[in-house]
């Protein structure tokens, strides 16, 4: 279980998160919804160790890991797929995959990834920076397949992609869920996120305004959250 307890965090420009508590249970998908600027990316950065919280705790499988560095959390099974297709553009597809792979996978990383995204196998020698946007996102997502994580933090992985590619990506996320890999999913397509999620949190202006199961949330609740941010 991944727990964020009473997290307050931000940047030099000000506080973004205010006393946020969120739980990602084992073998579960948690959707984190909210308007632009609500603090969703900031929360994922805290959870992956990229940003140190000002107060609060992070508990991972019963161990207090507050303040640990990203590489330490990665070793404990936390995988962060950031917004913007985080790949090493100058390296080949194969080198990207091997760099991200666990020792168990290592040289089999390309074949492992190609079993989910066949196009990556076809482009194994191609530089990552020359791939299409959808292919780069597939490569970034493959980190969650070849890295043997327990928790995957996903930040707007469908942004800017064609509907067919989005379908493939959500099929992949379902496969991860079927393997028992927990996910904390920030996603602009609310209906798709709710279909996949076991639990839902809504974050608005840095505070949790809803926590529950998908069937407990109404479209009016979501709409109020987004429109309320626009009106503020």
C-alpha cells in the first residue's frame, strides 16, 4: 500500500498542496481527477520523490519513506511515467528499454515490451526522438512493464494522442491492473479513468474534495469540481 498522509507541498512561488491524504491500495487503480492547476502533477512528483513535501508522510508497504530520493523509491517499486513522454531521445528504442529494465528482464526487455506494443519491436534500432508521439508514449509506458514495479504513477499518458493510440494505451493499463500492479492515474478523459478505477479522488485547488469509489461519484460532482475551478 502507498499512503500519502497530510501532504503539504509546493514551490518557491507558493504552496500547491494543502494537507492532502491519499491511499493507493495493493492491486488497485486509483484515479486522481481535477482541473488544470489543481496540483495533480505536484502530488505525483511528491509520490515519486521528485519533490520534497513541506509536511506530511509517505508510507510505502508499511515503511516511512518520507524524503527518500527518486532512485530509492524506484528500488522499492515506484515507477513514475511523467507528462510529456519521458524518453531518452538520443538513445535507441532498445537502449531506452534496457536502461529502464529490471535485472530480471535486462536483454529480454525489447521482446517483453514488443509483446505489448509490437511497434516498439519493429523500431528497436530507431532513435527514440524520431518516433511518433504515440510511439514515444508507448516507450515511456513500457517502463512500467519491464521495470517490475509495484506502483505506477501515470501523468496524463493520453494527452495529445489519436483515439486509436489511446485505446491501445488503456488496454495496456488494464493488463497492468490484471497483473496486480497498482496505479495512481491522472487522466484528462474522466470517463475512461472511471471505467478503469477502483477508487477515485478529486483534487481541487490543492485539496481533496472527494474520495470514494467510481459508482459513488456523479457527473454533477465532477462537473462542479471543474467549473468551480474556472469560476475561482
